[in-house]
C-alpha cells in the first residue's frame, strides 16, 4: 500500500457528530483480559450519555461523551472461562446500539514486529510454515483462541481506528493467522487452560523507528522525518513513525497482559543503537498503555545470508538484543539460533515457528504467570580460563551438562591475530566445556555461532539452546 494512496482515517473529532461507534478492535468474538478493569471506548453525540451492559454480571456503566464525541468506560471482568458473553453499548436518547457477541474472558497479548511475526500459517510465497496443514486442520480444537489481525497501514499523523476484527480459531480462518502468535496462543492455552486472545500488529520490513511517535523519531540523527514525508518513492516499510500512528495508536489502551516482539532483521548494521532504541520504544508503549511495566518478550533474529553468511553484522545485532533484555525491565529474549535449516540460508522467513511460540509461552508461563518448574532459560556464557591452545568455558543455566554424547559444533577460537579457526570440544561436564584449537598458539577469544548464518547445536538438559556469544569485544 503506497503512502500517497492513503486517505488517512478520520479522527474522533470528525466523528463527533456521527452515530455511536467503537473502533474495529471491539468486535464480536473478542477476548477481554480477565480480572481487569478492561477499557472500552468509542464516539457518540457530544454530551450524550453512553451506557455499557455486560452479561457476565448484568451491570450497566455510564459515561458522558466529551465535546469531541469521545467516551471511555472500564468494565470489571471476571475470572477466565470458556463461557461466551455479550456486551451491549447504547447511546441514551437515540436508537444507536452496538452488540458485541461471543466475547470470551481470558488472556490477551499484543504481537508486533516485522515479517516473521506477520507471517501467516499459510506462509508467504514459496516460504512455508512447518506443520501448517496440521495446525490449520486442528485449529478448531482450540475454540478459546481468538486472533485479531491488524492490516499493514501507514500514516504520519495518529489515527483513531484501523481495520482488523476478532476471528475465531477455525480451519476456515486460521490460515491467515500469525503463525508465531498462534503457536504462542496454542501453547499458553494448554498451559493455563483459559482462552487466549492475540492482537497481531506487525509490518514486514519495519524498523523500531517506525513504531515510535513522530516527536521521538525526529530526534534520531540518522533519519529525517520531513525529508522522508516528501519522498514518495520511499517504501512504506522503511518509513519512521508511520506504524505507530496508523497501526498502534488506534488500539492503544486495549487491556492486555503483555507484549511479544519479533523484529530486528531491519536493524542489522545498527547494533550500536539498537538496544537503547528498543528500550525507548518499550517505555513509550508502556506509558501509552498505562498498565505499568507490561511484560515484553522478544525473539532473536534468525540466521540468514545478510549479504555474507560468514559476516558478523547479524551476530552483533543478536548480541544487542540480549543487551536490550538486560536494560528493559520485565523483559526477556528467547534464542532461536537452532531453529533454522541449512537450506534456509537464502530464506529470512524460517519455517519453524512452533518452537519459537512455545519458548515464548514457556517464558510467559514462568515469568508472568509464576508457574514453577517451567523450563525457559537458555544456557549463557559466564567466563573462560585459557591454557595455551585450550580453553575451559563456564556457563549459567547448564546444570547437568550441555548436549552430552554428541559432537558440539559452532565453536571458533582466535589468537592475537584475531583470525578465527574451528575449535573442537574435547570434554563436557556439568556447566563446563573444554575445547582446543590446534591452529592457535594462545587463545585470545572464543566464539559460538557468532555469524550471520549459524545453526546452533548445543543445548542444556531441558533442550534450551546455548545463546550465541563471544568472549572478545572486537567489533567488525
């Protein structure tokens, strides 16, 4: 969709004299966050009284529409259940009513980012999702899952509505669902036995800078908002602030439990500023939602060519993602270094979305829902001791050993010349690995899967992949 072809969505002010309305995100088949003061809003005649009646408690709440026509009401939701409810919205003194039917109460998560979050279960052209046929065929077995897919839209001014309504989990609908978000929902509903609602708000190719407001985007020295607006040839996905205005702003404040993020491929080469900008984006979103430090869980970028399979730009970006998890409160990043196939070197849309969704769900189950015993932590590098061309590595989250009884691949070592050579693991026990590198006299650095395209092969005893790492700070 070209920006020049967009007639920007009407603002609430222009709707103030129109009939009773609600944004598209409030539709039948919706999921509302359980045990919350769930926000509802819309427009009505200025000064008119709007009342909302909820069937789970029979209560009616009222609000008076502002001069702009805007009205806001919160409704107290009960515990999650698979019982369908309805909500009736009416403007007193008129015949205008809105009925939301088949509404479930459960857990609601926002899923955002770029194409690997957007990617539907049916896949992209010539790019499939592994197990798609089975996932779609059995989607009707999960009637508590509901998905709202926000279409790709751009605008340089904040919008108040966007297309995208809630859909039930059925084979007829599921092919269009976000594959990653759906697998997260499927895993979470199995873990919690409650309905799960997913709002997918993703734009392929988009940058972090596209998901922040104009006044923030204008502060980035490597972007020029005014020049960009005047450039009709610039692809929409490369524009800054436009996703925030057109896709996020209209649903901002819909009561949720947390946020999932799968993005970063478009940031490769910007690892020096990525962690700080992602942290800034998360802080802005949390302020906009007004629900405190909402959980924010995100995904390592996949292995891909990135112009040179042996290069390190993508590895540096992955490293910056883990740095971001350290500075963003109530956040975590899941590793996906192992979830690609050798033939996906030229395919940035890796097919294995089920495992990523599961890892995100395990993270939420442990950190957000407090379920004890859920394995979610990947092993991470702690320290190194060197003895000539041998090195002993120590890891966290690796109790019991790392991939016993297998050949551990992906390690490299370098000496003072900073030239890396393959390293061989000679022994593993508990949280330690001993490796050697005959091509290096005195090891100065060890790296693991620190390349644009590398497939992880090392796991802890729970099957969680070793996070790519380097022991040096030699930026390339």
